[in-house]
């Protein structure tokens, strides 16, 4: 019996996890199975096997933590299904990870980014403008943007329907300027075709969108350490809080399951305010 396949099916069909998340679990589990080799057995796995596997990984603590989480949940599933008696990862300490502040772009840097898109003379300029402005002005994840179809956009109610983590649908309001841009781009179309298409007319993957945005970031000189395409999401969150949005409203707009995730950004805004206060000094 292929216990890994059964577990992945469970994640897809019962837990309704995204394809990306299931793929990460699959890769981690296959890596562990390869480590065990022919002499090893999933059912006979002991805690010492888990420790040896984790020790063999030449990864950062956060990556090791993700792999350990994958294994812990997998063996918990096997325990629940009565395939094994005890979870070998039960109470096994997780690798310590130093929490880093999320990287974000200033409004000036975002204007530079949008300016570069506006000046783009390629045939994909409009597509790229729509994609980047959605990321900047909604804080959507790349996967959420990639999954948007034309009929998910309602220019009448100024909303976009997206699929969050766990395939949970959410209708998110958008601002007037973004709605106007989308209305012109859609030109009355309300089909199930993808909003962001590749050069072949297919749905553009999150990875390809990421590469496209990263190229613009490099072009305007803001692709510094700690800055990635995901930083546009962080930037949106910081802007909301700086302009007075409540933590609860920001949590809902970003799709954070826990308000503790949103609270991480309040430290960033306090740091920014401290820097700006220094500008008021009279020498």
C-alpha cells in the first residue's frame, strides 16, 4: 500500500489544500522515502530515523522546520488511520527559527515599479500592468492572482472573487482606480478564461508571474536583499496599517487566518514612524 499517495489524496480531497501545498508535501515525503531507501519502511520508522534524516539536511532552520512539520502531520495521519501505533515525531522539538521582519517597499519604490510598467513598450504591457497593480493594490498572493478568471471580476460591485489557502473563496473589494483599469482590460468579457495569460494564451503560472515582476524590480533597482515579489503583499499590509486601517479589517483583506500574523506588521509601521519623527528635528 502506498501510504504517501493515500495521504496526498487525503490532503487534496478532504483537506482541500492547494496544489502548491500538496506538491510541497509530496516532495518532502518523497525525499524522506528516498533517504530511508529500500532497507527502510515507513511503518517501521523510529524517532532515531527522523532525527538522522533531519540532521542530514543541509538546509536553513526554516526549511528543516517545514520538512519536520510535513513528517509530523503525515505520521499523525498514519496513526489516526491505525496504520502505525505511535507517531515517532510526537513531542519532538522543532528547529528554532529567528523571526525576521517582512521586507516591504516604500511608496516611492512602488511608484518607480509602476512607472517602469507604464513605460514598457512590449505587447504584454497591459497584461503586466493589470497583474502588478492587482498585487500592489490588493496584496493578493501570486497563486491567488494566477487563479483569477475573467468572470471572477465584478466591475459593477467593484469586487474580485479569489481562492485563498485551503481553496476557500473570498470576495474582496477593490478601489475605484483598479476597477477602472480592469473594466477597460476586460472590455465586457465575462468568461472563465484566465485573467493573466502566457504568450501561448494559457493561464500564467505563479512562478512565471513572479519572474515577470522580479524583472521589473531589478530594472528599477529595488530588488535588494529581503525584497521579493511577495514583498508587494507585505507593502500593501504596511500601507493599510499606516493609513489607519484596523487590524481586523487588514486581517480580512489579507486573508490571514490569525490576527497574530497581521500584528507582525505593526512593528514595521512603528519603526517607520520613529524614522519620520527624526526628520522633525531642528538643527
